[in-house]
C-alpha cells in the first residue's frame, strides 16, 4: 500500500523505510522554482537538481561544462519551491574527483547556500575518499553508477553499460563500497535490468534506476524528457507522459497570430 501522500517531509530515513516496505520511490529532476513547485505539489518523493541542467537548461552537448555556482543557482531556486520532497543537488564535473578536500568544500558550499538535503556524485572506488570525507561532515551522499555522463569522453558513447561480466562485477563492488561508506541511495543509469535487480536485492539502501529495469527500488527521469519538452532524445528507457513541445508551440503560434491580427489585447485586456 502506498503511504507516500501522508508523509509530511521526505527524509533519507523515509526513503530507507520505503525500500523496507517495498514502496517504490519516485524521483524527477527539476532546475527552477516554478517547475519544482509543481513537481513537489504533485507528490514526488525526491527532486534531483541534476547536472543535466547543462543539457536541458543551457543547451550544452554534455554535462561537463556546468559550474558549481550554476548548480548552486539551480539548487537554491528548487529548494525555495518545495515543502515536502527531498532535494538532492548534483556535484558538477571537476568539483570532487581529484581531491577529497576540494570535494568536501564543494559539498559544503552546495549545502550552505542551497539548503538542499543531499548531494549526488558519480563513481565508485575512484571517488570513495571524496564520498567518505563529505559523509564525515554529515552531508548525505547519493551515489551514481552505470552510465556516468560526466565520463562520456572516456566511454565515447552513451550505450548501455556493464553488459560484460567484468564491468558488471566492478559495478557491484562499487555499489557495495558506496553502501559501506554510508551513501543513503544509489542511482543506476542505463544497465541491464538483471544487474539492476541484483544490486537492489543485495544492497540495503534504495537503488533508483534510469534505464535499469523495473526491479530496482525507484525510478528517476529528466523532467524535460518525460514531459516531452525535449524532442530529439528518445532512449528506450524513456516514457513520455506529455507532449509539451507541441502544446507550447501551439500556444505561442496562437499568440503570434492574435498579436499580428490585432485580436490581442481586446477591450477587457486593457486599462481605461
Ligand atoms: O543529471 C541528471 O539528470 C542525472 C539523472 C539522469 C539521474 O544524473
């Protein structure tokens, strides 16, 4: 039975309980105040202020160019809008990989200025020192394994990850490492459903999938994709729940026609 509507404030503890009782966790990205307000009011469990903002908000080809200050700007706007869901802010590329002290300082800056609930970062053993140091400051960390878009230049392609046994083994080891370090959840992106199921079964913390099958503990999508605002991106894992691109183009087209014809504004839409 779903009890998610009765929860006044979603915490990392609430997410752990949801996994225990088999209630799926819903997560979507948002990057601005108006969208986050609607998403929170609709009853989402977690908003991820994803570094996918680099793609859908700024038009970059990859997530790499977004800066810490830009992520903080998006995070702050989202936190202002929500009253119920947990807010997680992505740590951008270059702010946590090389040096755990720099990682800690980046995470502290995110938490101090945005007032978000947690941070997310990509990677396993390579970033475990950063994860441990951030956790030691009392900042909840969500991991991210499988397809890690910040490593696109190493992969060279956005194809499904961990199909081969050695990569799947490494992913499983990394997931356990992140759990042992104290991460409260892990995102698994674009991996075989059987591997997603195995990780969710073997780990106690919630596993949130995006293209990781239906047997994980929750799902996340980029809001622009699921609302049909992005048109060119159609991976197999994406379900579109609206076609806002055509709604918006239709409304803007009608507005243009009304302005050109002089129909807008009418007498009631102006002042005496
Ligand atoms: O940045 C993002 O939107 C993400 C999701 C794809 C999980 O990391």
